[in-house]
C-alpha cells in the first residue's frame, strides 16, 4: 500500500495539493467553479514567456504527467537545425523554444508520444527515443551516424 | 488586431504558449496540436468555450486547467451558445463602458468534437450561425465519440468500425455516409467556412487568423486523427494526417461568404484511399475479399467530391 501512495504523490502534482490546498470533497462542490490560471493580473499573458508568468496552483503547467512515459525523447543540440517542426506539432507544449532556438524538452509535460522524432527532418534525427531511465550522456554517445542516401538506380 | 507572424516556423515559434501541457489527452492526440496552433496564432485576448468531449474532460481535470485564457464549459452541446452569450455581453458592456479595458481586442472561439458538432450540438451551432454573432467555431473532427469509447457519430465515414457499428461477418462497419458539415455551414451564409488539417500548419494558422479577423460567425472543420480509435501508433499522427489530405479523404479548402470556394492544398501525388485506409486499424476488415467493394465505393465518392470541389473553384459561384 505504501508504494501506491508514493505513486500517487508523484502523479500529476498531487503532492502540491497536499502541501497547501484546501479542496472540497465531491459532494461539497456546488454547481460551477472558477479556477484562476494565474496569480494577480493576467491581462498581458500573451506577451509573457512561461518563465515570466505567475502560474497559480490550478494551472496544469504546475502539474506533471511524466509518469505516463515509458520512453523519452533525447535532444541532440549538435545536429538540430532549429526548424521548429517539433515545436509546432508537439501535442503537449513540451518543446522548449526561445528566440527561434530549440532549447530542449520539458520532461514534466512530455508523454513520450514520439511525434517530435517522426517530424524531425535532420539526418540523423536530432531527437531520438530512449528508455525512460537511460542516462543522457550515454544516450548522446550512442547516437547513430549519418545515414548515406540509398542509390535510387539500384534496380536498373 | 494583434496577429502574430506566421511567415515561417521560426517566427511562429517565438509565440508564447497559452495552452499548457500536463492535460490528460492521449499521447499523440491531434486535438492539442490544433488548439495550440489557434492559441498561438493571435495575441488577442480569447474567450474560449468547449463542448463536452475529449478536449473538455482532458484540459479541465479538477483542480487543474490547461487554459491560459478565459474558458467556459457548460453542457455537451452548447459551446456555441455559451460563447455567443459571452460575445453579446462583451458587446453591451463595451457600449456602456463598464469593461476594465474597453479597447482590448477580444476574440470568441468555441471548440467542439465531431459528435457535439455534427449531432448533439448541431441545433445550437446552427442557431448561433443564424444569429450572426462574431465568433469562430472549430470542430475537432476525429470521426467518432472518442471520449466515451468510440461510438459512431454522423462524422464517421462509411466502412469504419466503431463500438456501435462493429464490423464482423455480417457487417462492414458503418453503413451511412459522412455528413458534409462544411457545405451545411456554408449554406448558413457564414462569411468564412473552411476545412483544415494540422499537418499543413501554415494553411491552418492562416485559416485560423482569417477566421478570427472576419467579423461574423466562422466555422472551421479540422481533421484530428485519433490514435486510440482509428487504431494507429501515436507517433504516426502527422503521417496519418498527411495520408488523409493526400488521399483527398480530407481536402483542404475554404468557402467565403457561402459560395466562393478556394482549394488551399493540392497534393502533388494523389494517393489512393486504400493507402490511407491500410494505415488504420479501423478499416482492417475492408481488406477482406467480401468487403473490398466498399473501398472502391469510397474511392469513387472521394474522386467525385474532388472533381466537384475543383469545378466549384473554377466556376467562382
């Protein structure tokens, strides 16, 4: 049973809830509720980067879905050409991109769907999936070599 | 009007995400790609409403919300009604001058799945379109009720197996054709109606910006491949969308003012419907010899539809 509790604590930011939130039970909730996404003024949010915002504890940005993942994408800066394909198609807003540069992956929000690896156009790919517990250095060291283009006239 | 630059992906990527991660949509779900793109293509304040469906239950799991904008959810069917109510209130308060910031531009957007757009919320959507509010309705079309276990909706194409139109020895899956929602909405006289796909991010962002800019009710049907119910690997979401647009199962086009049709994407190499279907588990049974005629039927339908769209574009009527 203790293991289960540990899991729940790692799950989706529930640990934060236990720390300070006073939540209503399911039978105490009245119809309709308002969840403020931010602390204080939120009128200029579109012009603020994530690190400049004051997220409230209700915003799922403060939560994590890292426990969903079995394999994780690893990013190789040396090969990346900053095309931002991964950024536009990441379903979980977890590609960190600032000033037209790809910086890395937000492992709290990534669910390991592998879409970023599929859309990566470089050769070899600058994003590859590795086991969730794989070491970063080791993963980068085991990066595949550039693939040579197969000759089209082989059949002829 | 604070429209953000979509000249190329690098410029587009300087936008700050207003749709946060850690929602509980499936890995590889196209819904969030589409929603993110809409939220990123403008800097204006947004008032968003969502019908019940995957998007709603996954982005508002109490006590969390993934929306960095005003977001309302009321019932299954009435995102269109809720957001038009908010729009009217905004208009009235602007006139009276009781808003905190009277000049801040606000856009109204409603999201619905295909179940709540084609079937359950159709009357509400039709009413909102007719009343002519200034809002944009975006249908995330994954061709079934994915949230409740993949039941058939009127968006499900012919031949697809769902949990309520199961393929087997006596049935080839759904027997009815898909409703042509884009034409229905164009027939409402809406100023901007389009069908877009997330793999063509630029035409989609352009379409979204156009819809947000256009005054009056706009409708956009977006293809949203569902890895759970279409039965493909989550990593192939964009690949499947490519197949769907290249096989013309989902042609990308817009209709202005109810009649002026523009095709936004012409595939260089049109692939067969068979190729599109073979990539998904929900069409697996159609490759049995006794159901193969369904594929031919769909191919014929798709070809006719494409010819019709091209002729309509040429005729400019």
